[in-house]
C-alpha cells in the first residue's frame, strides 16, 4: 500500500475542493486533491450543470477567484472558438445565452479552465491530483482523523494519505460517515430547528431529488432516436400524487403558484435571445454567437424538472451500496426515457409528435452514453456544526424588518440564492423561499467534535432547508476558499480550526487573509444585503407564493 503525506488532504474535486486546494497552495501549503471521476469541477463539469448564480455575480462583490474562473471561461472561448466579432468583443460574453446564468458554457470548457488554474501549482509540486480515487476508510484517534484510505477505482489499488488537516469536499459527505463525524441526513423537524418550513417530523429520507443531466443538439430532419429504456413505460404512466401528471410530459410544477404548468422544449424562434421555454433555459451554445459557417446549431443542457429522480434516496438507513447504485441507474434511465419520449411522442410546438433530430453530444460530457459523468447531487450528509444556519437567518418571509440576512461576526464568505428545494425522496414537493444576500459563518464549517476535518461542499452546517440556498456554484467556491485559507492560517500558526473559531482576534486574522490576500469578500455592502432581488433586479426570480409542505409518504 502506498503512503502519502501532505500539508492538506482535499478529498473531492468539485468546486469547493478545487477552491480549497488552489487557495491553500497559493498560501504556501502542499495539497493532495482527489477526484472520483477524471474531471475536476463537480457540478459545473462532471455533473454538467451550467452555473446557478446571483444577480451581483458580475460586480466587485464576488470572490476574485470565482471571478477569475468566469473570466477564463470567456477567454477560452475567445481563443479557441469561432465566435462572431460582436460576441468576441462583448466583455459579458455568454456563449449559450441561457436564461439561467450570465455565463452558460460547455462542461468541458470548465474542465479546461480548472486544469489551467491548477497547472502551475501542479508543475511546482504544490498540488498533486489523484483522479479516479474514492475514500474507503478513515483512521481516527479521539477527535482527530489521522489517515484516509483511498482506492483507485480503475485498478483497485489503495493509498493511505495523512495530513494535519483534512477536507471532505465529496459530493455526498463520504468522509463524515467513514470517520464517524457527527452529521445529519435528510430533514430536521420543526421542533429541532424552529424553522417554519421544516418537516413536522425529522425524516432522513427527505432528501432532494438527484438529476442525471445531458447536453442536446437539435438537427431537424435527422433521426437520432435512442433505444427505449426498460423503465420507459413506468415513467410514462406513473403519476406521483404531488406532481400534475407523468414525468414524461411537458407538464411540471410552477414554483410560483405550486400548481401544474406546461413548459415545452420549443416555443418559437431558436435564434431568439430569450424565450421562456426549456431550450433557452439552460442553453450552453447559441449559434448566433458563432460564425455560421462553423456552427449552425444550438446546444442546450437538460436539467429540467421532469428528469428529477425522487423515487429513492442515496443516503440514510437501509441505503447500502446496492440500493444506491440502483437509485443512480434508475435516475439515468429516467433521463434517457425523457429523451426517448421527446424524440418519439412529445407534442411538438408546430403540431405532430416527436423531435427525432434531438441528439446527444457524448464529446461534451466525456462519456460513452452522452449523459453527464455523474448525477447532479443537491443534498449530502451535513456536519453537526458549532453553528447551524437556519431558515430564520436568511429567508425574507422570516425577517420582516427589512434589515437583510443575519450578520455573523465570524463570516468567511458571502453568497445568495433562493432556498430552492426540489421534490424529495420522502414525497415532499418544492419549497422555494426568497432570501436576502447572506454570509457564510465560520461556525458552520467547524464540526462539533472532530477538530481537523473541514467540510467544503454541500456538507456544511446548514439544515435541509438552508442547504437549498448554500449549495450553488459560487457559494460552494467561497466555502472552499474559506477552508483553504483557514488551513493555511492553522499551518502557519501551528493551531487548529476550532482554536481559530474560539479567538475573535484569530477570526479577524482569517477575515483579513480572505479579504486582503485571497480577494474573497466576507460581507455585503449595506445597500445590497438589504435587497430583495426579486423586487429590484432585472430578470431575477419574482416574489414566490409561499408553498405548503405536501408529504406523500408517512
């Protein structure tokens, strides 16, 4: 068995893991970074989800590191793609013109940019990346994790890694279970958190749906119909009580009214900059942005409500490896079933049925089947933290004084997104609540007991409710930066994260390191933090009707 020793071990190569590794390396640490697939970037790349971001993402009030990532994406297109002169000259270039973000791009471009960000540190020996590695065991001595065993999924060989500080940046919070770190799975009860929209009874199966995303190109007149999946008839006929019809349809839940709504793939001219249809929602290549002699089709990324898989959870009591793999396979079959339905039976916008010209693009996902490398994970195990962010800290409906989100003296980052909970494996429908721009408190990154493990993904000290607004791309990046800076501070001063959290002067040192050296803001300006984006920012989500929790299963 190979042994590795490093200053910081980061297990998981999503945006949080990458940001933690980059920040720590920049501040002088040697880092080992592991990744389950062969693509770094997590939800941005391997899970194929174009960035979900807040209205201020293109202002100075965002992490310099995340801004650099976005700038490099645009520059990559300018250097390598046949853009029109107008698109190339646009400082706010959006290759896909998707409605969901000001920067919608191909997943593999995100991979190239992240590789570029890490290249110099890898060459210098400051960062070592181990692809295709997953954690399989952890050694613990009291309140410290002393070693992590990693397995190469290609060869089965294992390596033992040790470091003074260890980061769990996995998609499901795998190290929390392996190391016996106290954690929560699923939904807490109202009695536990006091959150108005918490579950009446704690339920570990109440976990947000996962989604297996995929990019589609549309070539009218051609036939690219995929084989009919084995579970196709189930998805075509089965209707969950909280959903308006079978998932193989254009009908979905409208989160503004919590009633059924028809949303088709096409509603008009494909060249239109914005249309309220599915195609424009997450479009990652708009042909109007490119020279027509090179690019004559659009590409859209399918991450739509009707392919959310809520049939079974990935975590919790009774969910072993076999059950998890079954759920992942069913999720994949749902996505392929929806594609087959769109190609063969879907009502067309211009009459008739089916769009056989819809075709997968395996080259954009780096997979054989054209689907993303991994399912889009919205919820993971979450640490029992020294401080837990609650709905009452961030939700507009719970803070009627108009003063904005709770302000934390130990803030180590900022973010914003609505509390966005997709239907869950417990049969709970959407919960979508408007939030104020919020902060990331250091206390939410500190486990209640274990002293040298830090979370850097969807596993921080949030609840099932607030995970819904702390799980998005720029927030995960900021969490990773905070963790990387904290690790560097601890290394420099020979201390531990909890000791930093216990000392206001050290917290201020960390905040100065973040704002001064890393370029990561820890607070919003007053005029922004009190803002309700739905009322003041163009093209943002409108004020939502307050949903009820509709539970299907007891």
